[in-house]
């Protein structure tokens, strides 16, 4: 702690790196670091102009905050906001990445912490980072999208705020254009966190033509297992709330049985109105096919 108060830059850097290396391993070690009173001194060094020190301070704060709600609260109480949000716009890509990681490691814990970040302008800052970092290999994209997913997942109102910042348009563009499977995986997960709350949320996802894209990744032989799982879960979460007929129709014809059951479930809800006789017939045909696929012995009897 005393070393962080020294004017020598290299000493600050070495000390901050050591703190991060200690705190990252376990809750107990991170708690010991926090109890020492070092967090406010780390936070103060966010104002230092040296890029390397900024990166190291952000990493050290993340190493503490990630372990528990209490430690994340200790980091927030050190008044790291709005400085961390401003660093999302820093010229150095690694500073932007580490700032996004710290935000992610704070908002994942609780609604209260997330609301504080959102009230400070967190959603807009994360979106601005994503809009600026258009490169496929941008290192800030994955933690920024993960942070948005955690924010949206905490409550329906926060998910509406994420939708209101045009996040779905950008996420749809990533699904359509990206070849980075890790980026696609967190994007699919984030969309599930947005769409899971209500028909309004699910419709916002479905209206961007995202459900067929998720289905294509899920059914593709070239897709890795983690991406398949995230796409399946996102489809499940969104379809269980979706009442948009135009989004459900394509899935009637293309979805495998384990996804089709959620689509048919929405059609079978009482009071559902079919747009056309053709759709109704396809619905009945798919119901019969689903029954045969689910109970193959019925067709043989």
C-alpha cells in the first residue's frame, strides 16, 4: 500500500501487478487484499496518465471484485465510477478491454450493483465501446457484451434499457458477420438474457430476425459445442415468451424436435390467432411430425 503512494512509476507498476497476482486466485486472498485498505489507493491511480499502470490497476480491481458481491461493493465504494466508464473510450485497446472486464466483474453479482453502474451511464458507455471497436479481433467486445448480458439478465427494466440503446441491432450484426466463435457464443448468451423476460423483450429479439440465425448456428455441423449450447438456450428462453407469428413461422419448418416443442407451445396457447390457413395447416402437420419424432413407436403400431 505504501508503494502505491510513492512517486516512482515503476514501483507503482510492480506493486499493482503483485496485488493483482495475489488477489486473482481465491476469495480468501482477495478478501485479505481488500482488508488491507489498498483498494482506494488503487482507484486513485486510475487517474495516472501512464497506460500500463491504468491497465494494471483495472486488472487488480477486477481480481478483487470478481470473487463476491461484498468485494465488488468495496471496489465501487472506492469511487471507481465514473472513471472506469471514461476509460472505455481510452485510445489504448487493452485499457478499454480491462475497463470492460472490471464492469463485467461488478455487474454480474447483484441488481443493486448493476443499477448503480447503469445510473452512472454504463449501458451507453459499453455500447459506445462496441460501436467504436468494429474490428473482428477487438479485445473489448467480448467483455462488453458479457457485461450487457449480465445487466439485461438482472431485471426486465434493465433489459428494456439495453434494448433502448439499440444493442439488439448491433448483436444481430455480429451474428450475421462475425467468424469468431467466442464472440458469437457470448452474443447468443446475451440475446437470451435480453429476451427471456417477457413477450415484449422476446419480440424485440425476434423482430431483428435473430431466431433463424441462432437456429442455423445450433444445427450447423461446423459449430462448436459451447456455441451450440448457448444458441439452444437462447432459443429456448426467447421462444418461451415469443408471440410474434412472423418469427415463429420459419421455425415451424426448420427447427429440430427439441427446439420445435417450444415453438409449438406458443402456437398452442389459448387465444392464439393464426394469420392464414396455410400457417394453420403447417402447424398441424408439424404437430403430427413432432409427435412421431417424440414417440416413434406410435407410428409403428
